[in-house]
């Protein structure tokens, strides 16, 4: 104990001239001391005045590593655990993609059968929005999904987005009833054309030449496919195009008006949009075709029966929500925009092929060529837009 006090007292004049910290302080406090003396209170007092604050700071940094926090937040946002192995994560992603494709195929088939038996697209659209809203309420009540925190400002902005969603959803449902599902999806693959055309004046966004060039095969493919389409109808074609406009405006105004609400995930946002769209769709459905429901229902009972009609409507409503929810679950796995675009492109191919096989629609060779060109064009557009976004980020980083 005395030896320790002598060492520390001899070190104090030096500390007055030049502070000793870190490893030097530790070496001074333990110089020539017996093991028992190193545990005395004097060296502890000495360390508390010199190196202990720095040691505490470094220990705090080690305890809270930014990279660790980022990894935990990323894992939580993706709905995965940080303890998941790559194989588990990959298996989950594959499962979600298969569920996304399967739910979309089932929806399109059930939706077409419902529209054929009961040709009232406003009613069926309203029913699907209502089922989606009820599904989300069930998830929130049972705490299977977190309840979103919204305010009046958010809800006012949401009403604008929901209005365009209503237009897009009802127009799409109408076009599916007027044309073959396969051809309606080919026309809907032209959505990027309207996205590029409308994003400029509304969001003040500009795109390089190669983004515009990627739209050429989309337009050409839709034209080729329409030339030999047996089910082609101008009403159905126009409604599919109107659906493209509605969905593009929904996406644009969602980005413009709801961009500050990043704490609301995609699943919750889609559920809230469905509920808000129901406020528009329900009264408009009564106004637009309410007088037709009784006669259409009686005809459907004669043709397919009550049980079959209700089953197809229920299946269409449930899988309408499920395929949208699974698409957001795929996104939440941390896939890149290009990877998701590839998945979305292949999903459209799966829907087109499955609908042709199920409904046995006559498809000419030119239809297949046009469909392939249009769908491949959407993939090129995704690549071009991703490249443009990366170049814009690099340019902003260089000027910062």
C-alpha cells in the first residue's frame, strides 16, 4: 500500500506539467508493484483522474455501435431477425414470391369469373376494397401487424391518393370484364409510359434519353398484341389505359403528399388507401350501377348459382388483398428495386400464361410476340430508371 502511494505521489508533479493518460497512465500506476498492491485503492483513484473517462467513453462506443444499430433496424424493418441465416432469409423470400405469384393468379381468375357471372364492376370493386379494409382491421385488432399512427393532415393527403386509387382500381376491374385477362395485362404493362410523361410536370422530374427509349418496346409490344387480339374492345382498352393513368397519379401523389410519413410501412399504407377508397367507391357504385344489381343477381343465380357466385366474389376479394400484401412483404425483405422489377415482370408473365391456359383464350403468334416485347420493355424501363436514379445520386453526392 505504501509503495503504491509513493509511486502515485511521485507521479503527481509530472502530471501537473503534462497530463498522462491512456496506456502511459496504466503503466505508471502498475510500475514495480506487487500483484496485491495493484488492487489497492490508490491506483484506482489515480486512474479515475486520468484514463478512466477515456476508457468509459471507449466502452460506451463499443457498447453502442452504429453499425449494430443499423443492422438491427434493418432487420426489424424487413420483418426478419438479425439471427437469421442467409439460407433462412433466402427461403423466406422465395416463399413470399411464390405466395405473391399464386395469390395474383388466383385473384385474376376469380375476378374474371365473378365479372362474367355478375357484370357489375363497380360493385365488385367496392367489395374488394371492403374485404381489404376488413382484413387490415383484423391484423390491427389481433396485433399481427402494428397499428399505424396517423393524424388529420395525413388523412387529408390520403384522400387525394385514394381518389386516384379508386379510378385505377375500378377502371382495371371494368377492363378485365370487357376483355381477356391476358390482353388487359398487356395493356396495363404500358403504365411506365404514363409514369414518365406525368412525373415531369407534377414532380418536376426529368429523365435521360435512355429512359425514354426504354418506352419504345412497351408501346410497340402493346400495338403488336392488339393487332391479332380476338377479345379486343375499345371500351376495355380505354379502361385499361385509364387504370394506368389512375395508378400512376396515385403513385405520384403518394410520393408528393405522403413522402414525410416514412414511418408507415407499405402494408399499412395500402390498407389505409383501401379504406379511404371505399369512401369514394361505395356511394359511386350505388349511383353508377345500383339499378342493375337486382337483375344481374337474378341472372347470376340462374347461370352459376348463389354458392358459386358468393365463393368467387369472396375468393377475389381475399386474394386481391393478399397479392398486394405479399408484394410488400417481398419488398420488406430488402430486395433491390431492380430485383423487385424483375419479379414483377415475371409475375405478369405468370398471370398472362395462366389466364390463357385456364380460360383457353385463342392467342395468335403475333399476340405472343407483342406480349413478350411489351413485358420485356417494362423490364428495360426498370433498368433504365434505376440507372438514372444512381446517376442522380452520384451527381448530388459530388456537388455536396
